[in-house]
C-alpha cells in the first residue's frame, strides 16, 4: 500500500485536485497575452454599488484603480456608478442602470495615433473631453443606437433609453 504524501498534493502516483489548477493556469496564460499586448486606456477612479467591467464577455466587479482597456465594457446595476479617467484625461461617468463600450482608444500623439469611440448602449453617461478631442476632434465619436455624436472639445451628458 502506497501512503506517500507531500505538501504539493501528490498521493501515490496521482495528483489530487490537479485538474482545476491546471485549467486555471491555462485560462490565465491565454488571457494574459491579449492584455499584455495593449496598454491600459485608463483607470477606474470612482465605483459604487453594482458596477462591472465586461471583458471578453465576463462581467467582473469593478474596484477603484482597476485598469480599463480598449474593447472593455462598463455596466452598472440599479444602484451602481462608475467614473473612469483615460490616459488623455478624458473622463467618463456612468449612472445607475447604464452600459457603455470603449470600442476604440488610441492615444499616441508622437505616432499620430489618436482616436476615441465610446458606444453608449443604455442609461446615462457623462463625458468630459480630454487631449484627443483637442488634438484631433474628428477622431472622437460617441455612439448611441440612434445617432453618432462628433465631439469638439466639450462636456456633455447622454441618456439612452432602449426601445
């Protein structure tokens, strides 16, 4: 009878509980290259209530300081609020029951790469323009289901009510 045990979870010739750990490591390693290839677009500055970052289809509760990437979504519940500041000093705030998607964020002025596209799906969003709007106003777009708003260095609030 083989009673070999070690602190690493090995019993005899089999690995106890190894499959969940292997799956978690594989998942982590496959997700890391996608995020490592792109720099963070900004950070969460304010979060309260039910507030989530939607990344690769997964909703993760948001915390102050979390990175926000191009292609991330932001979603709030009935008591949720989120405020983010992007690398060009653009500010976006969401009220309760809101959802947006950061479809494009490019801020590399030295390389001539400037662009910002925020798709407002539902709810209330406030926007304060940053340096992208000052340097390249035509590259800033706020999209709603009914319209695309071009921004010329301003502050605005949108309310989108799904049909």
